[in-house]
C-alpha cells in the first residue's frame, strides 16, 4: 500500500500552533495549491488543503511561516471523524506532514512583490530556504539561504548574454 502526498503552495493564513495535554506541539495550516489547468473562463483555480505537522517541525512552521509563505509539504493523507455539536458525524481529511520545506528566503514577504493578495497559488520555485522533517535529524535553517543563487525575477541573461555555469552545476 502507498499513501504519499507532495504539495507546493502558499499558506492561506498564519499557522495555528497548539499543544496537546502532554505538551506535544501541533501546528495546523491550509495550503493553497494551484491546479495545473485553467477553468473555462480562463481563471486559475486552487485547492485549499488542510495540513497538520507535529513536534519540533510544528514549532518551526509556526515560527518561520506566515500567510502567503511558499512551502512544500511531504506527508500522507489521513482521515478522522468525530461527533459534532449537532450530533452528526463529521469527517475530516487532512495531510499529516512528515516534512515541511520553506521555499522562500526568510526576508521574502511571502505573497508580496506585486502579487494579488487573493492569489495564493505557487509560482516557480525559488531556492530552498530550509526544511524541517519529523525524523531525528538535527536540521537547522540555512543561514546563507540565497548564497550563490539569483532571484527568479532577475534577468540571468543581462549583460554580455553569457551565463557563468561550471560543468559541475549541470544535471546532465
């Protein structure tokens, strides 16, 4: 059996960090993920996917991400149910995040830079700023997040039209 989810999108609001009665941190957030096609009217639609992350990664998500932040989530889909106040059974489907990748530099404004505040979809990815998995790794935020990279909105062909890339940097 396989249950694996990989998402890239923007947070629709600041993460909600809470603690269980045993003191275990848990953060919940909603990720807006663009669909790969446009509607008949030409509009890009997005899916709003609820995510849950536990323990230290939950605290990191709450501390470093905010509304509009671009994030990658790797995890699994899980369903749960409970009895609502009206006595009806309520079913919830959400992504249990095993790792969350911070896909923008810390100094980035998230949804800023001329973006419409209602456009939560994911633009082309920028260099990865850091990640936090739920394993036992001692991962820390990358201190030199953009070192050696240019921003996606800068023209790499400006100047003499040549790009300085060593053969070691090519993937093929």
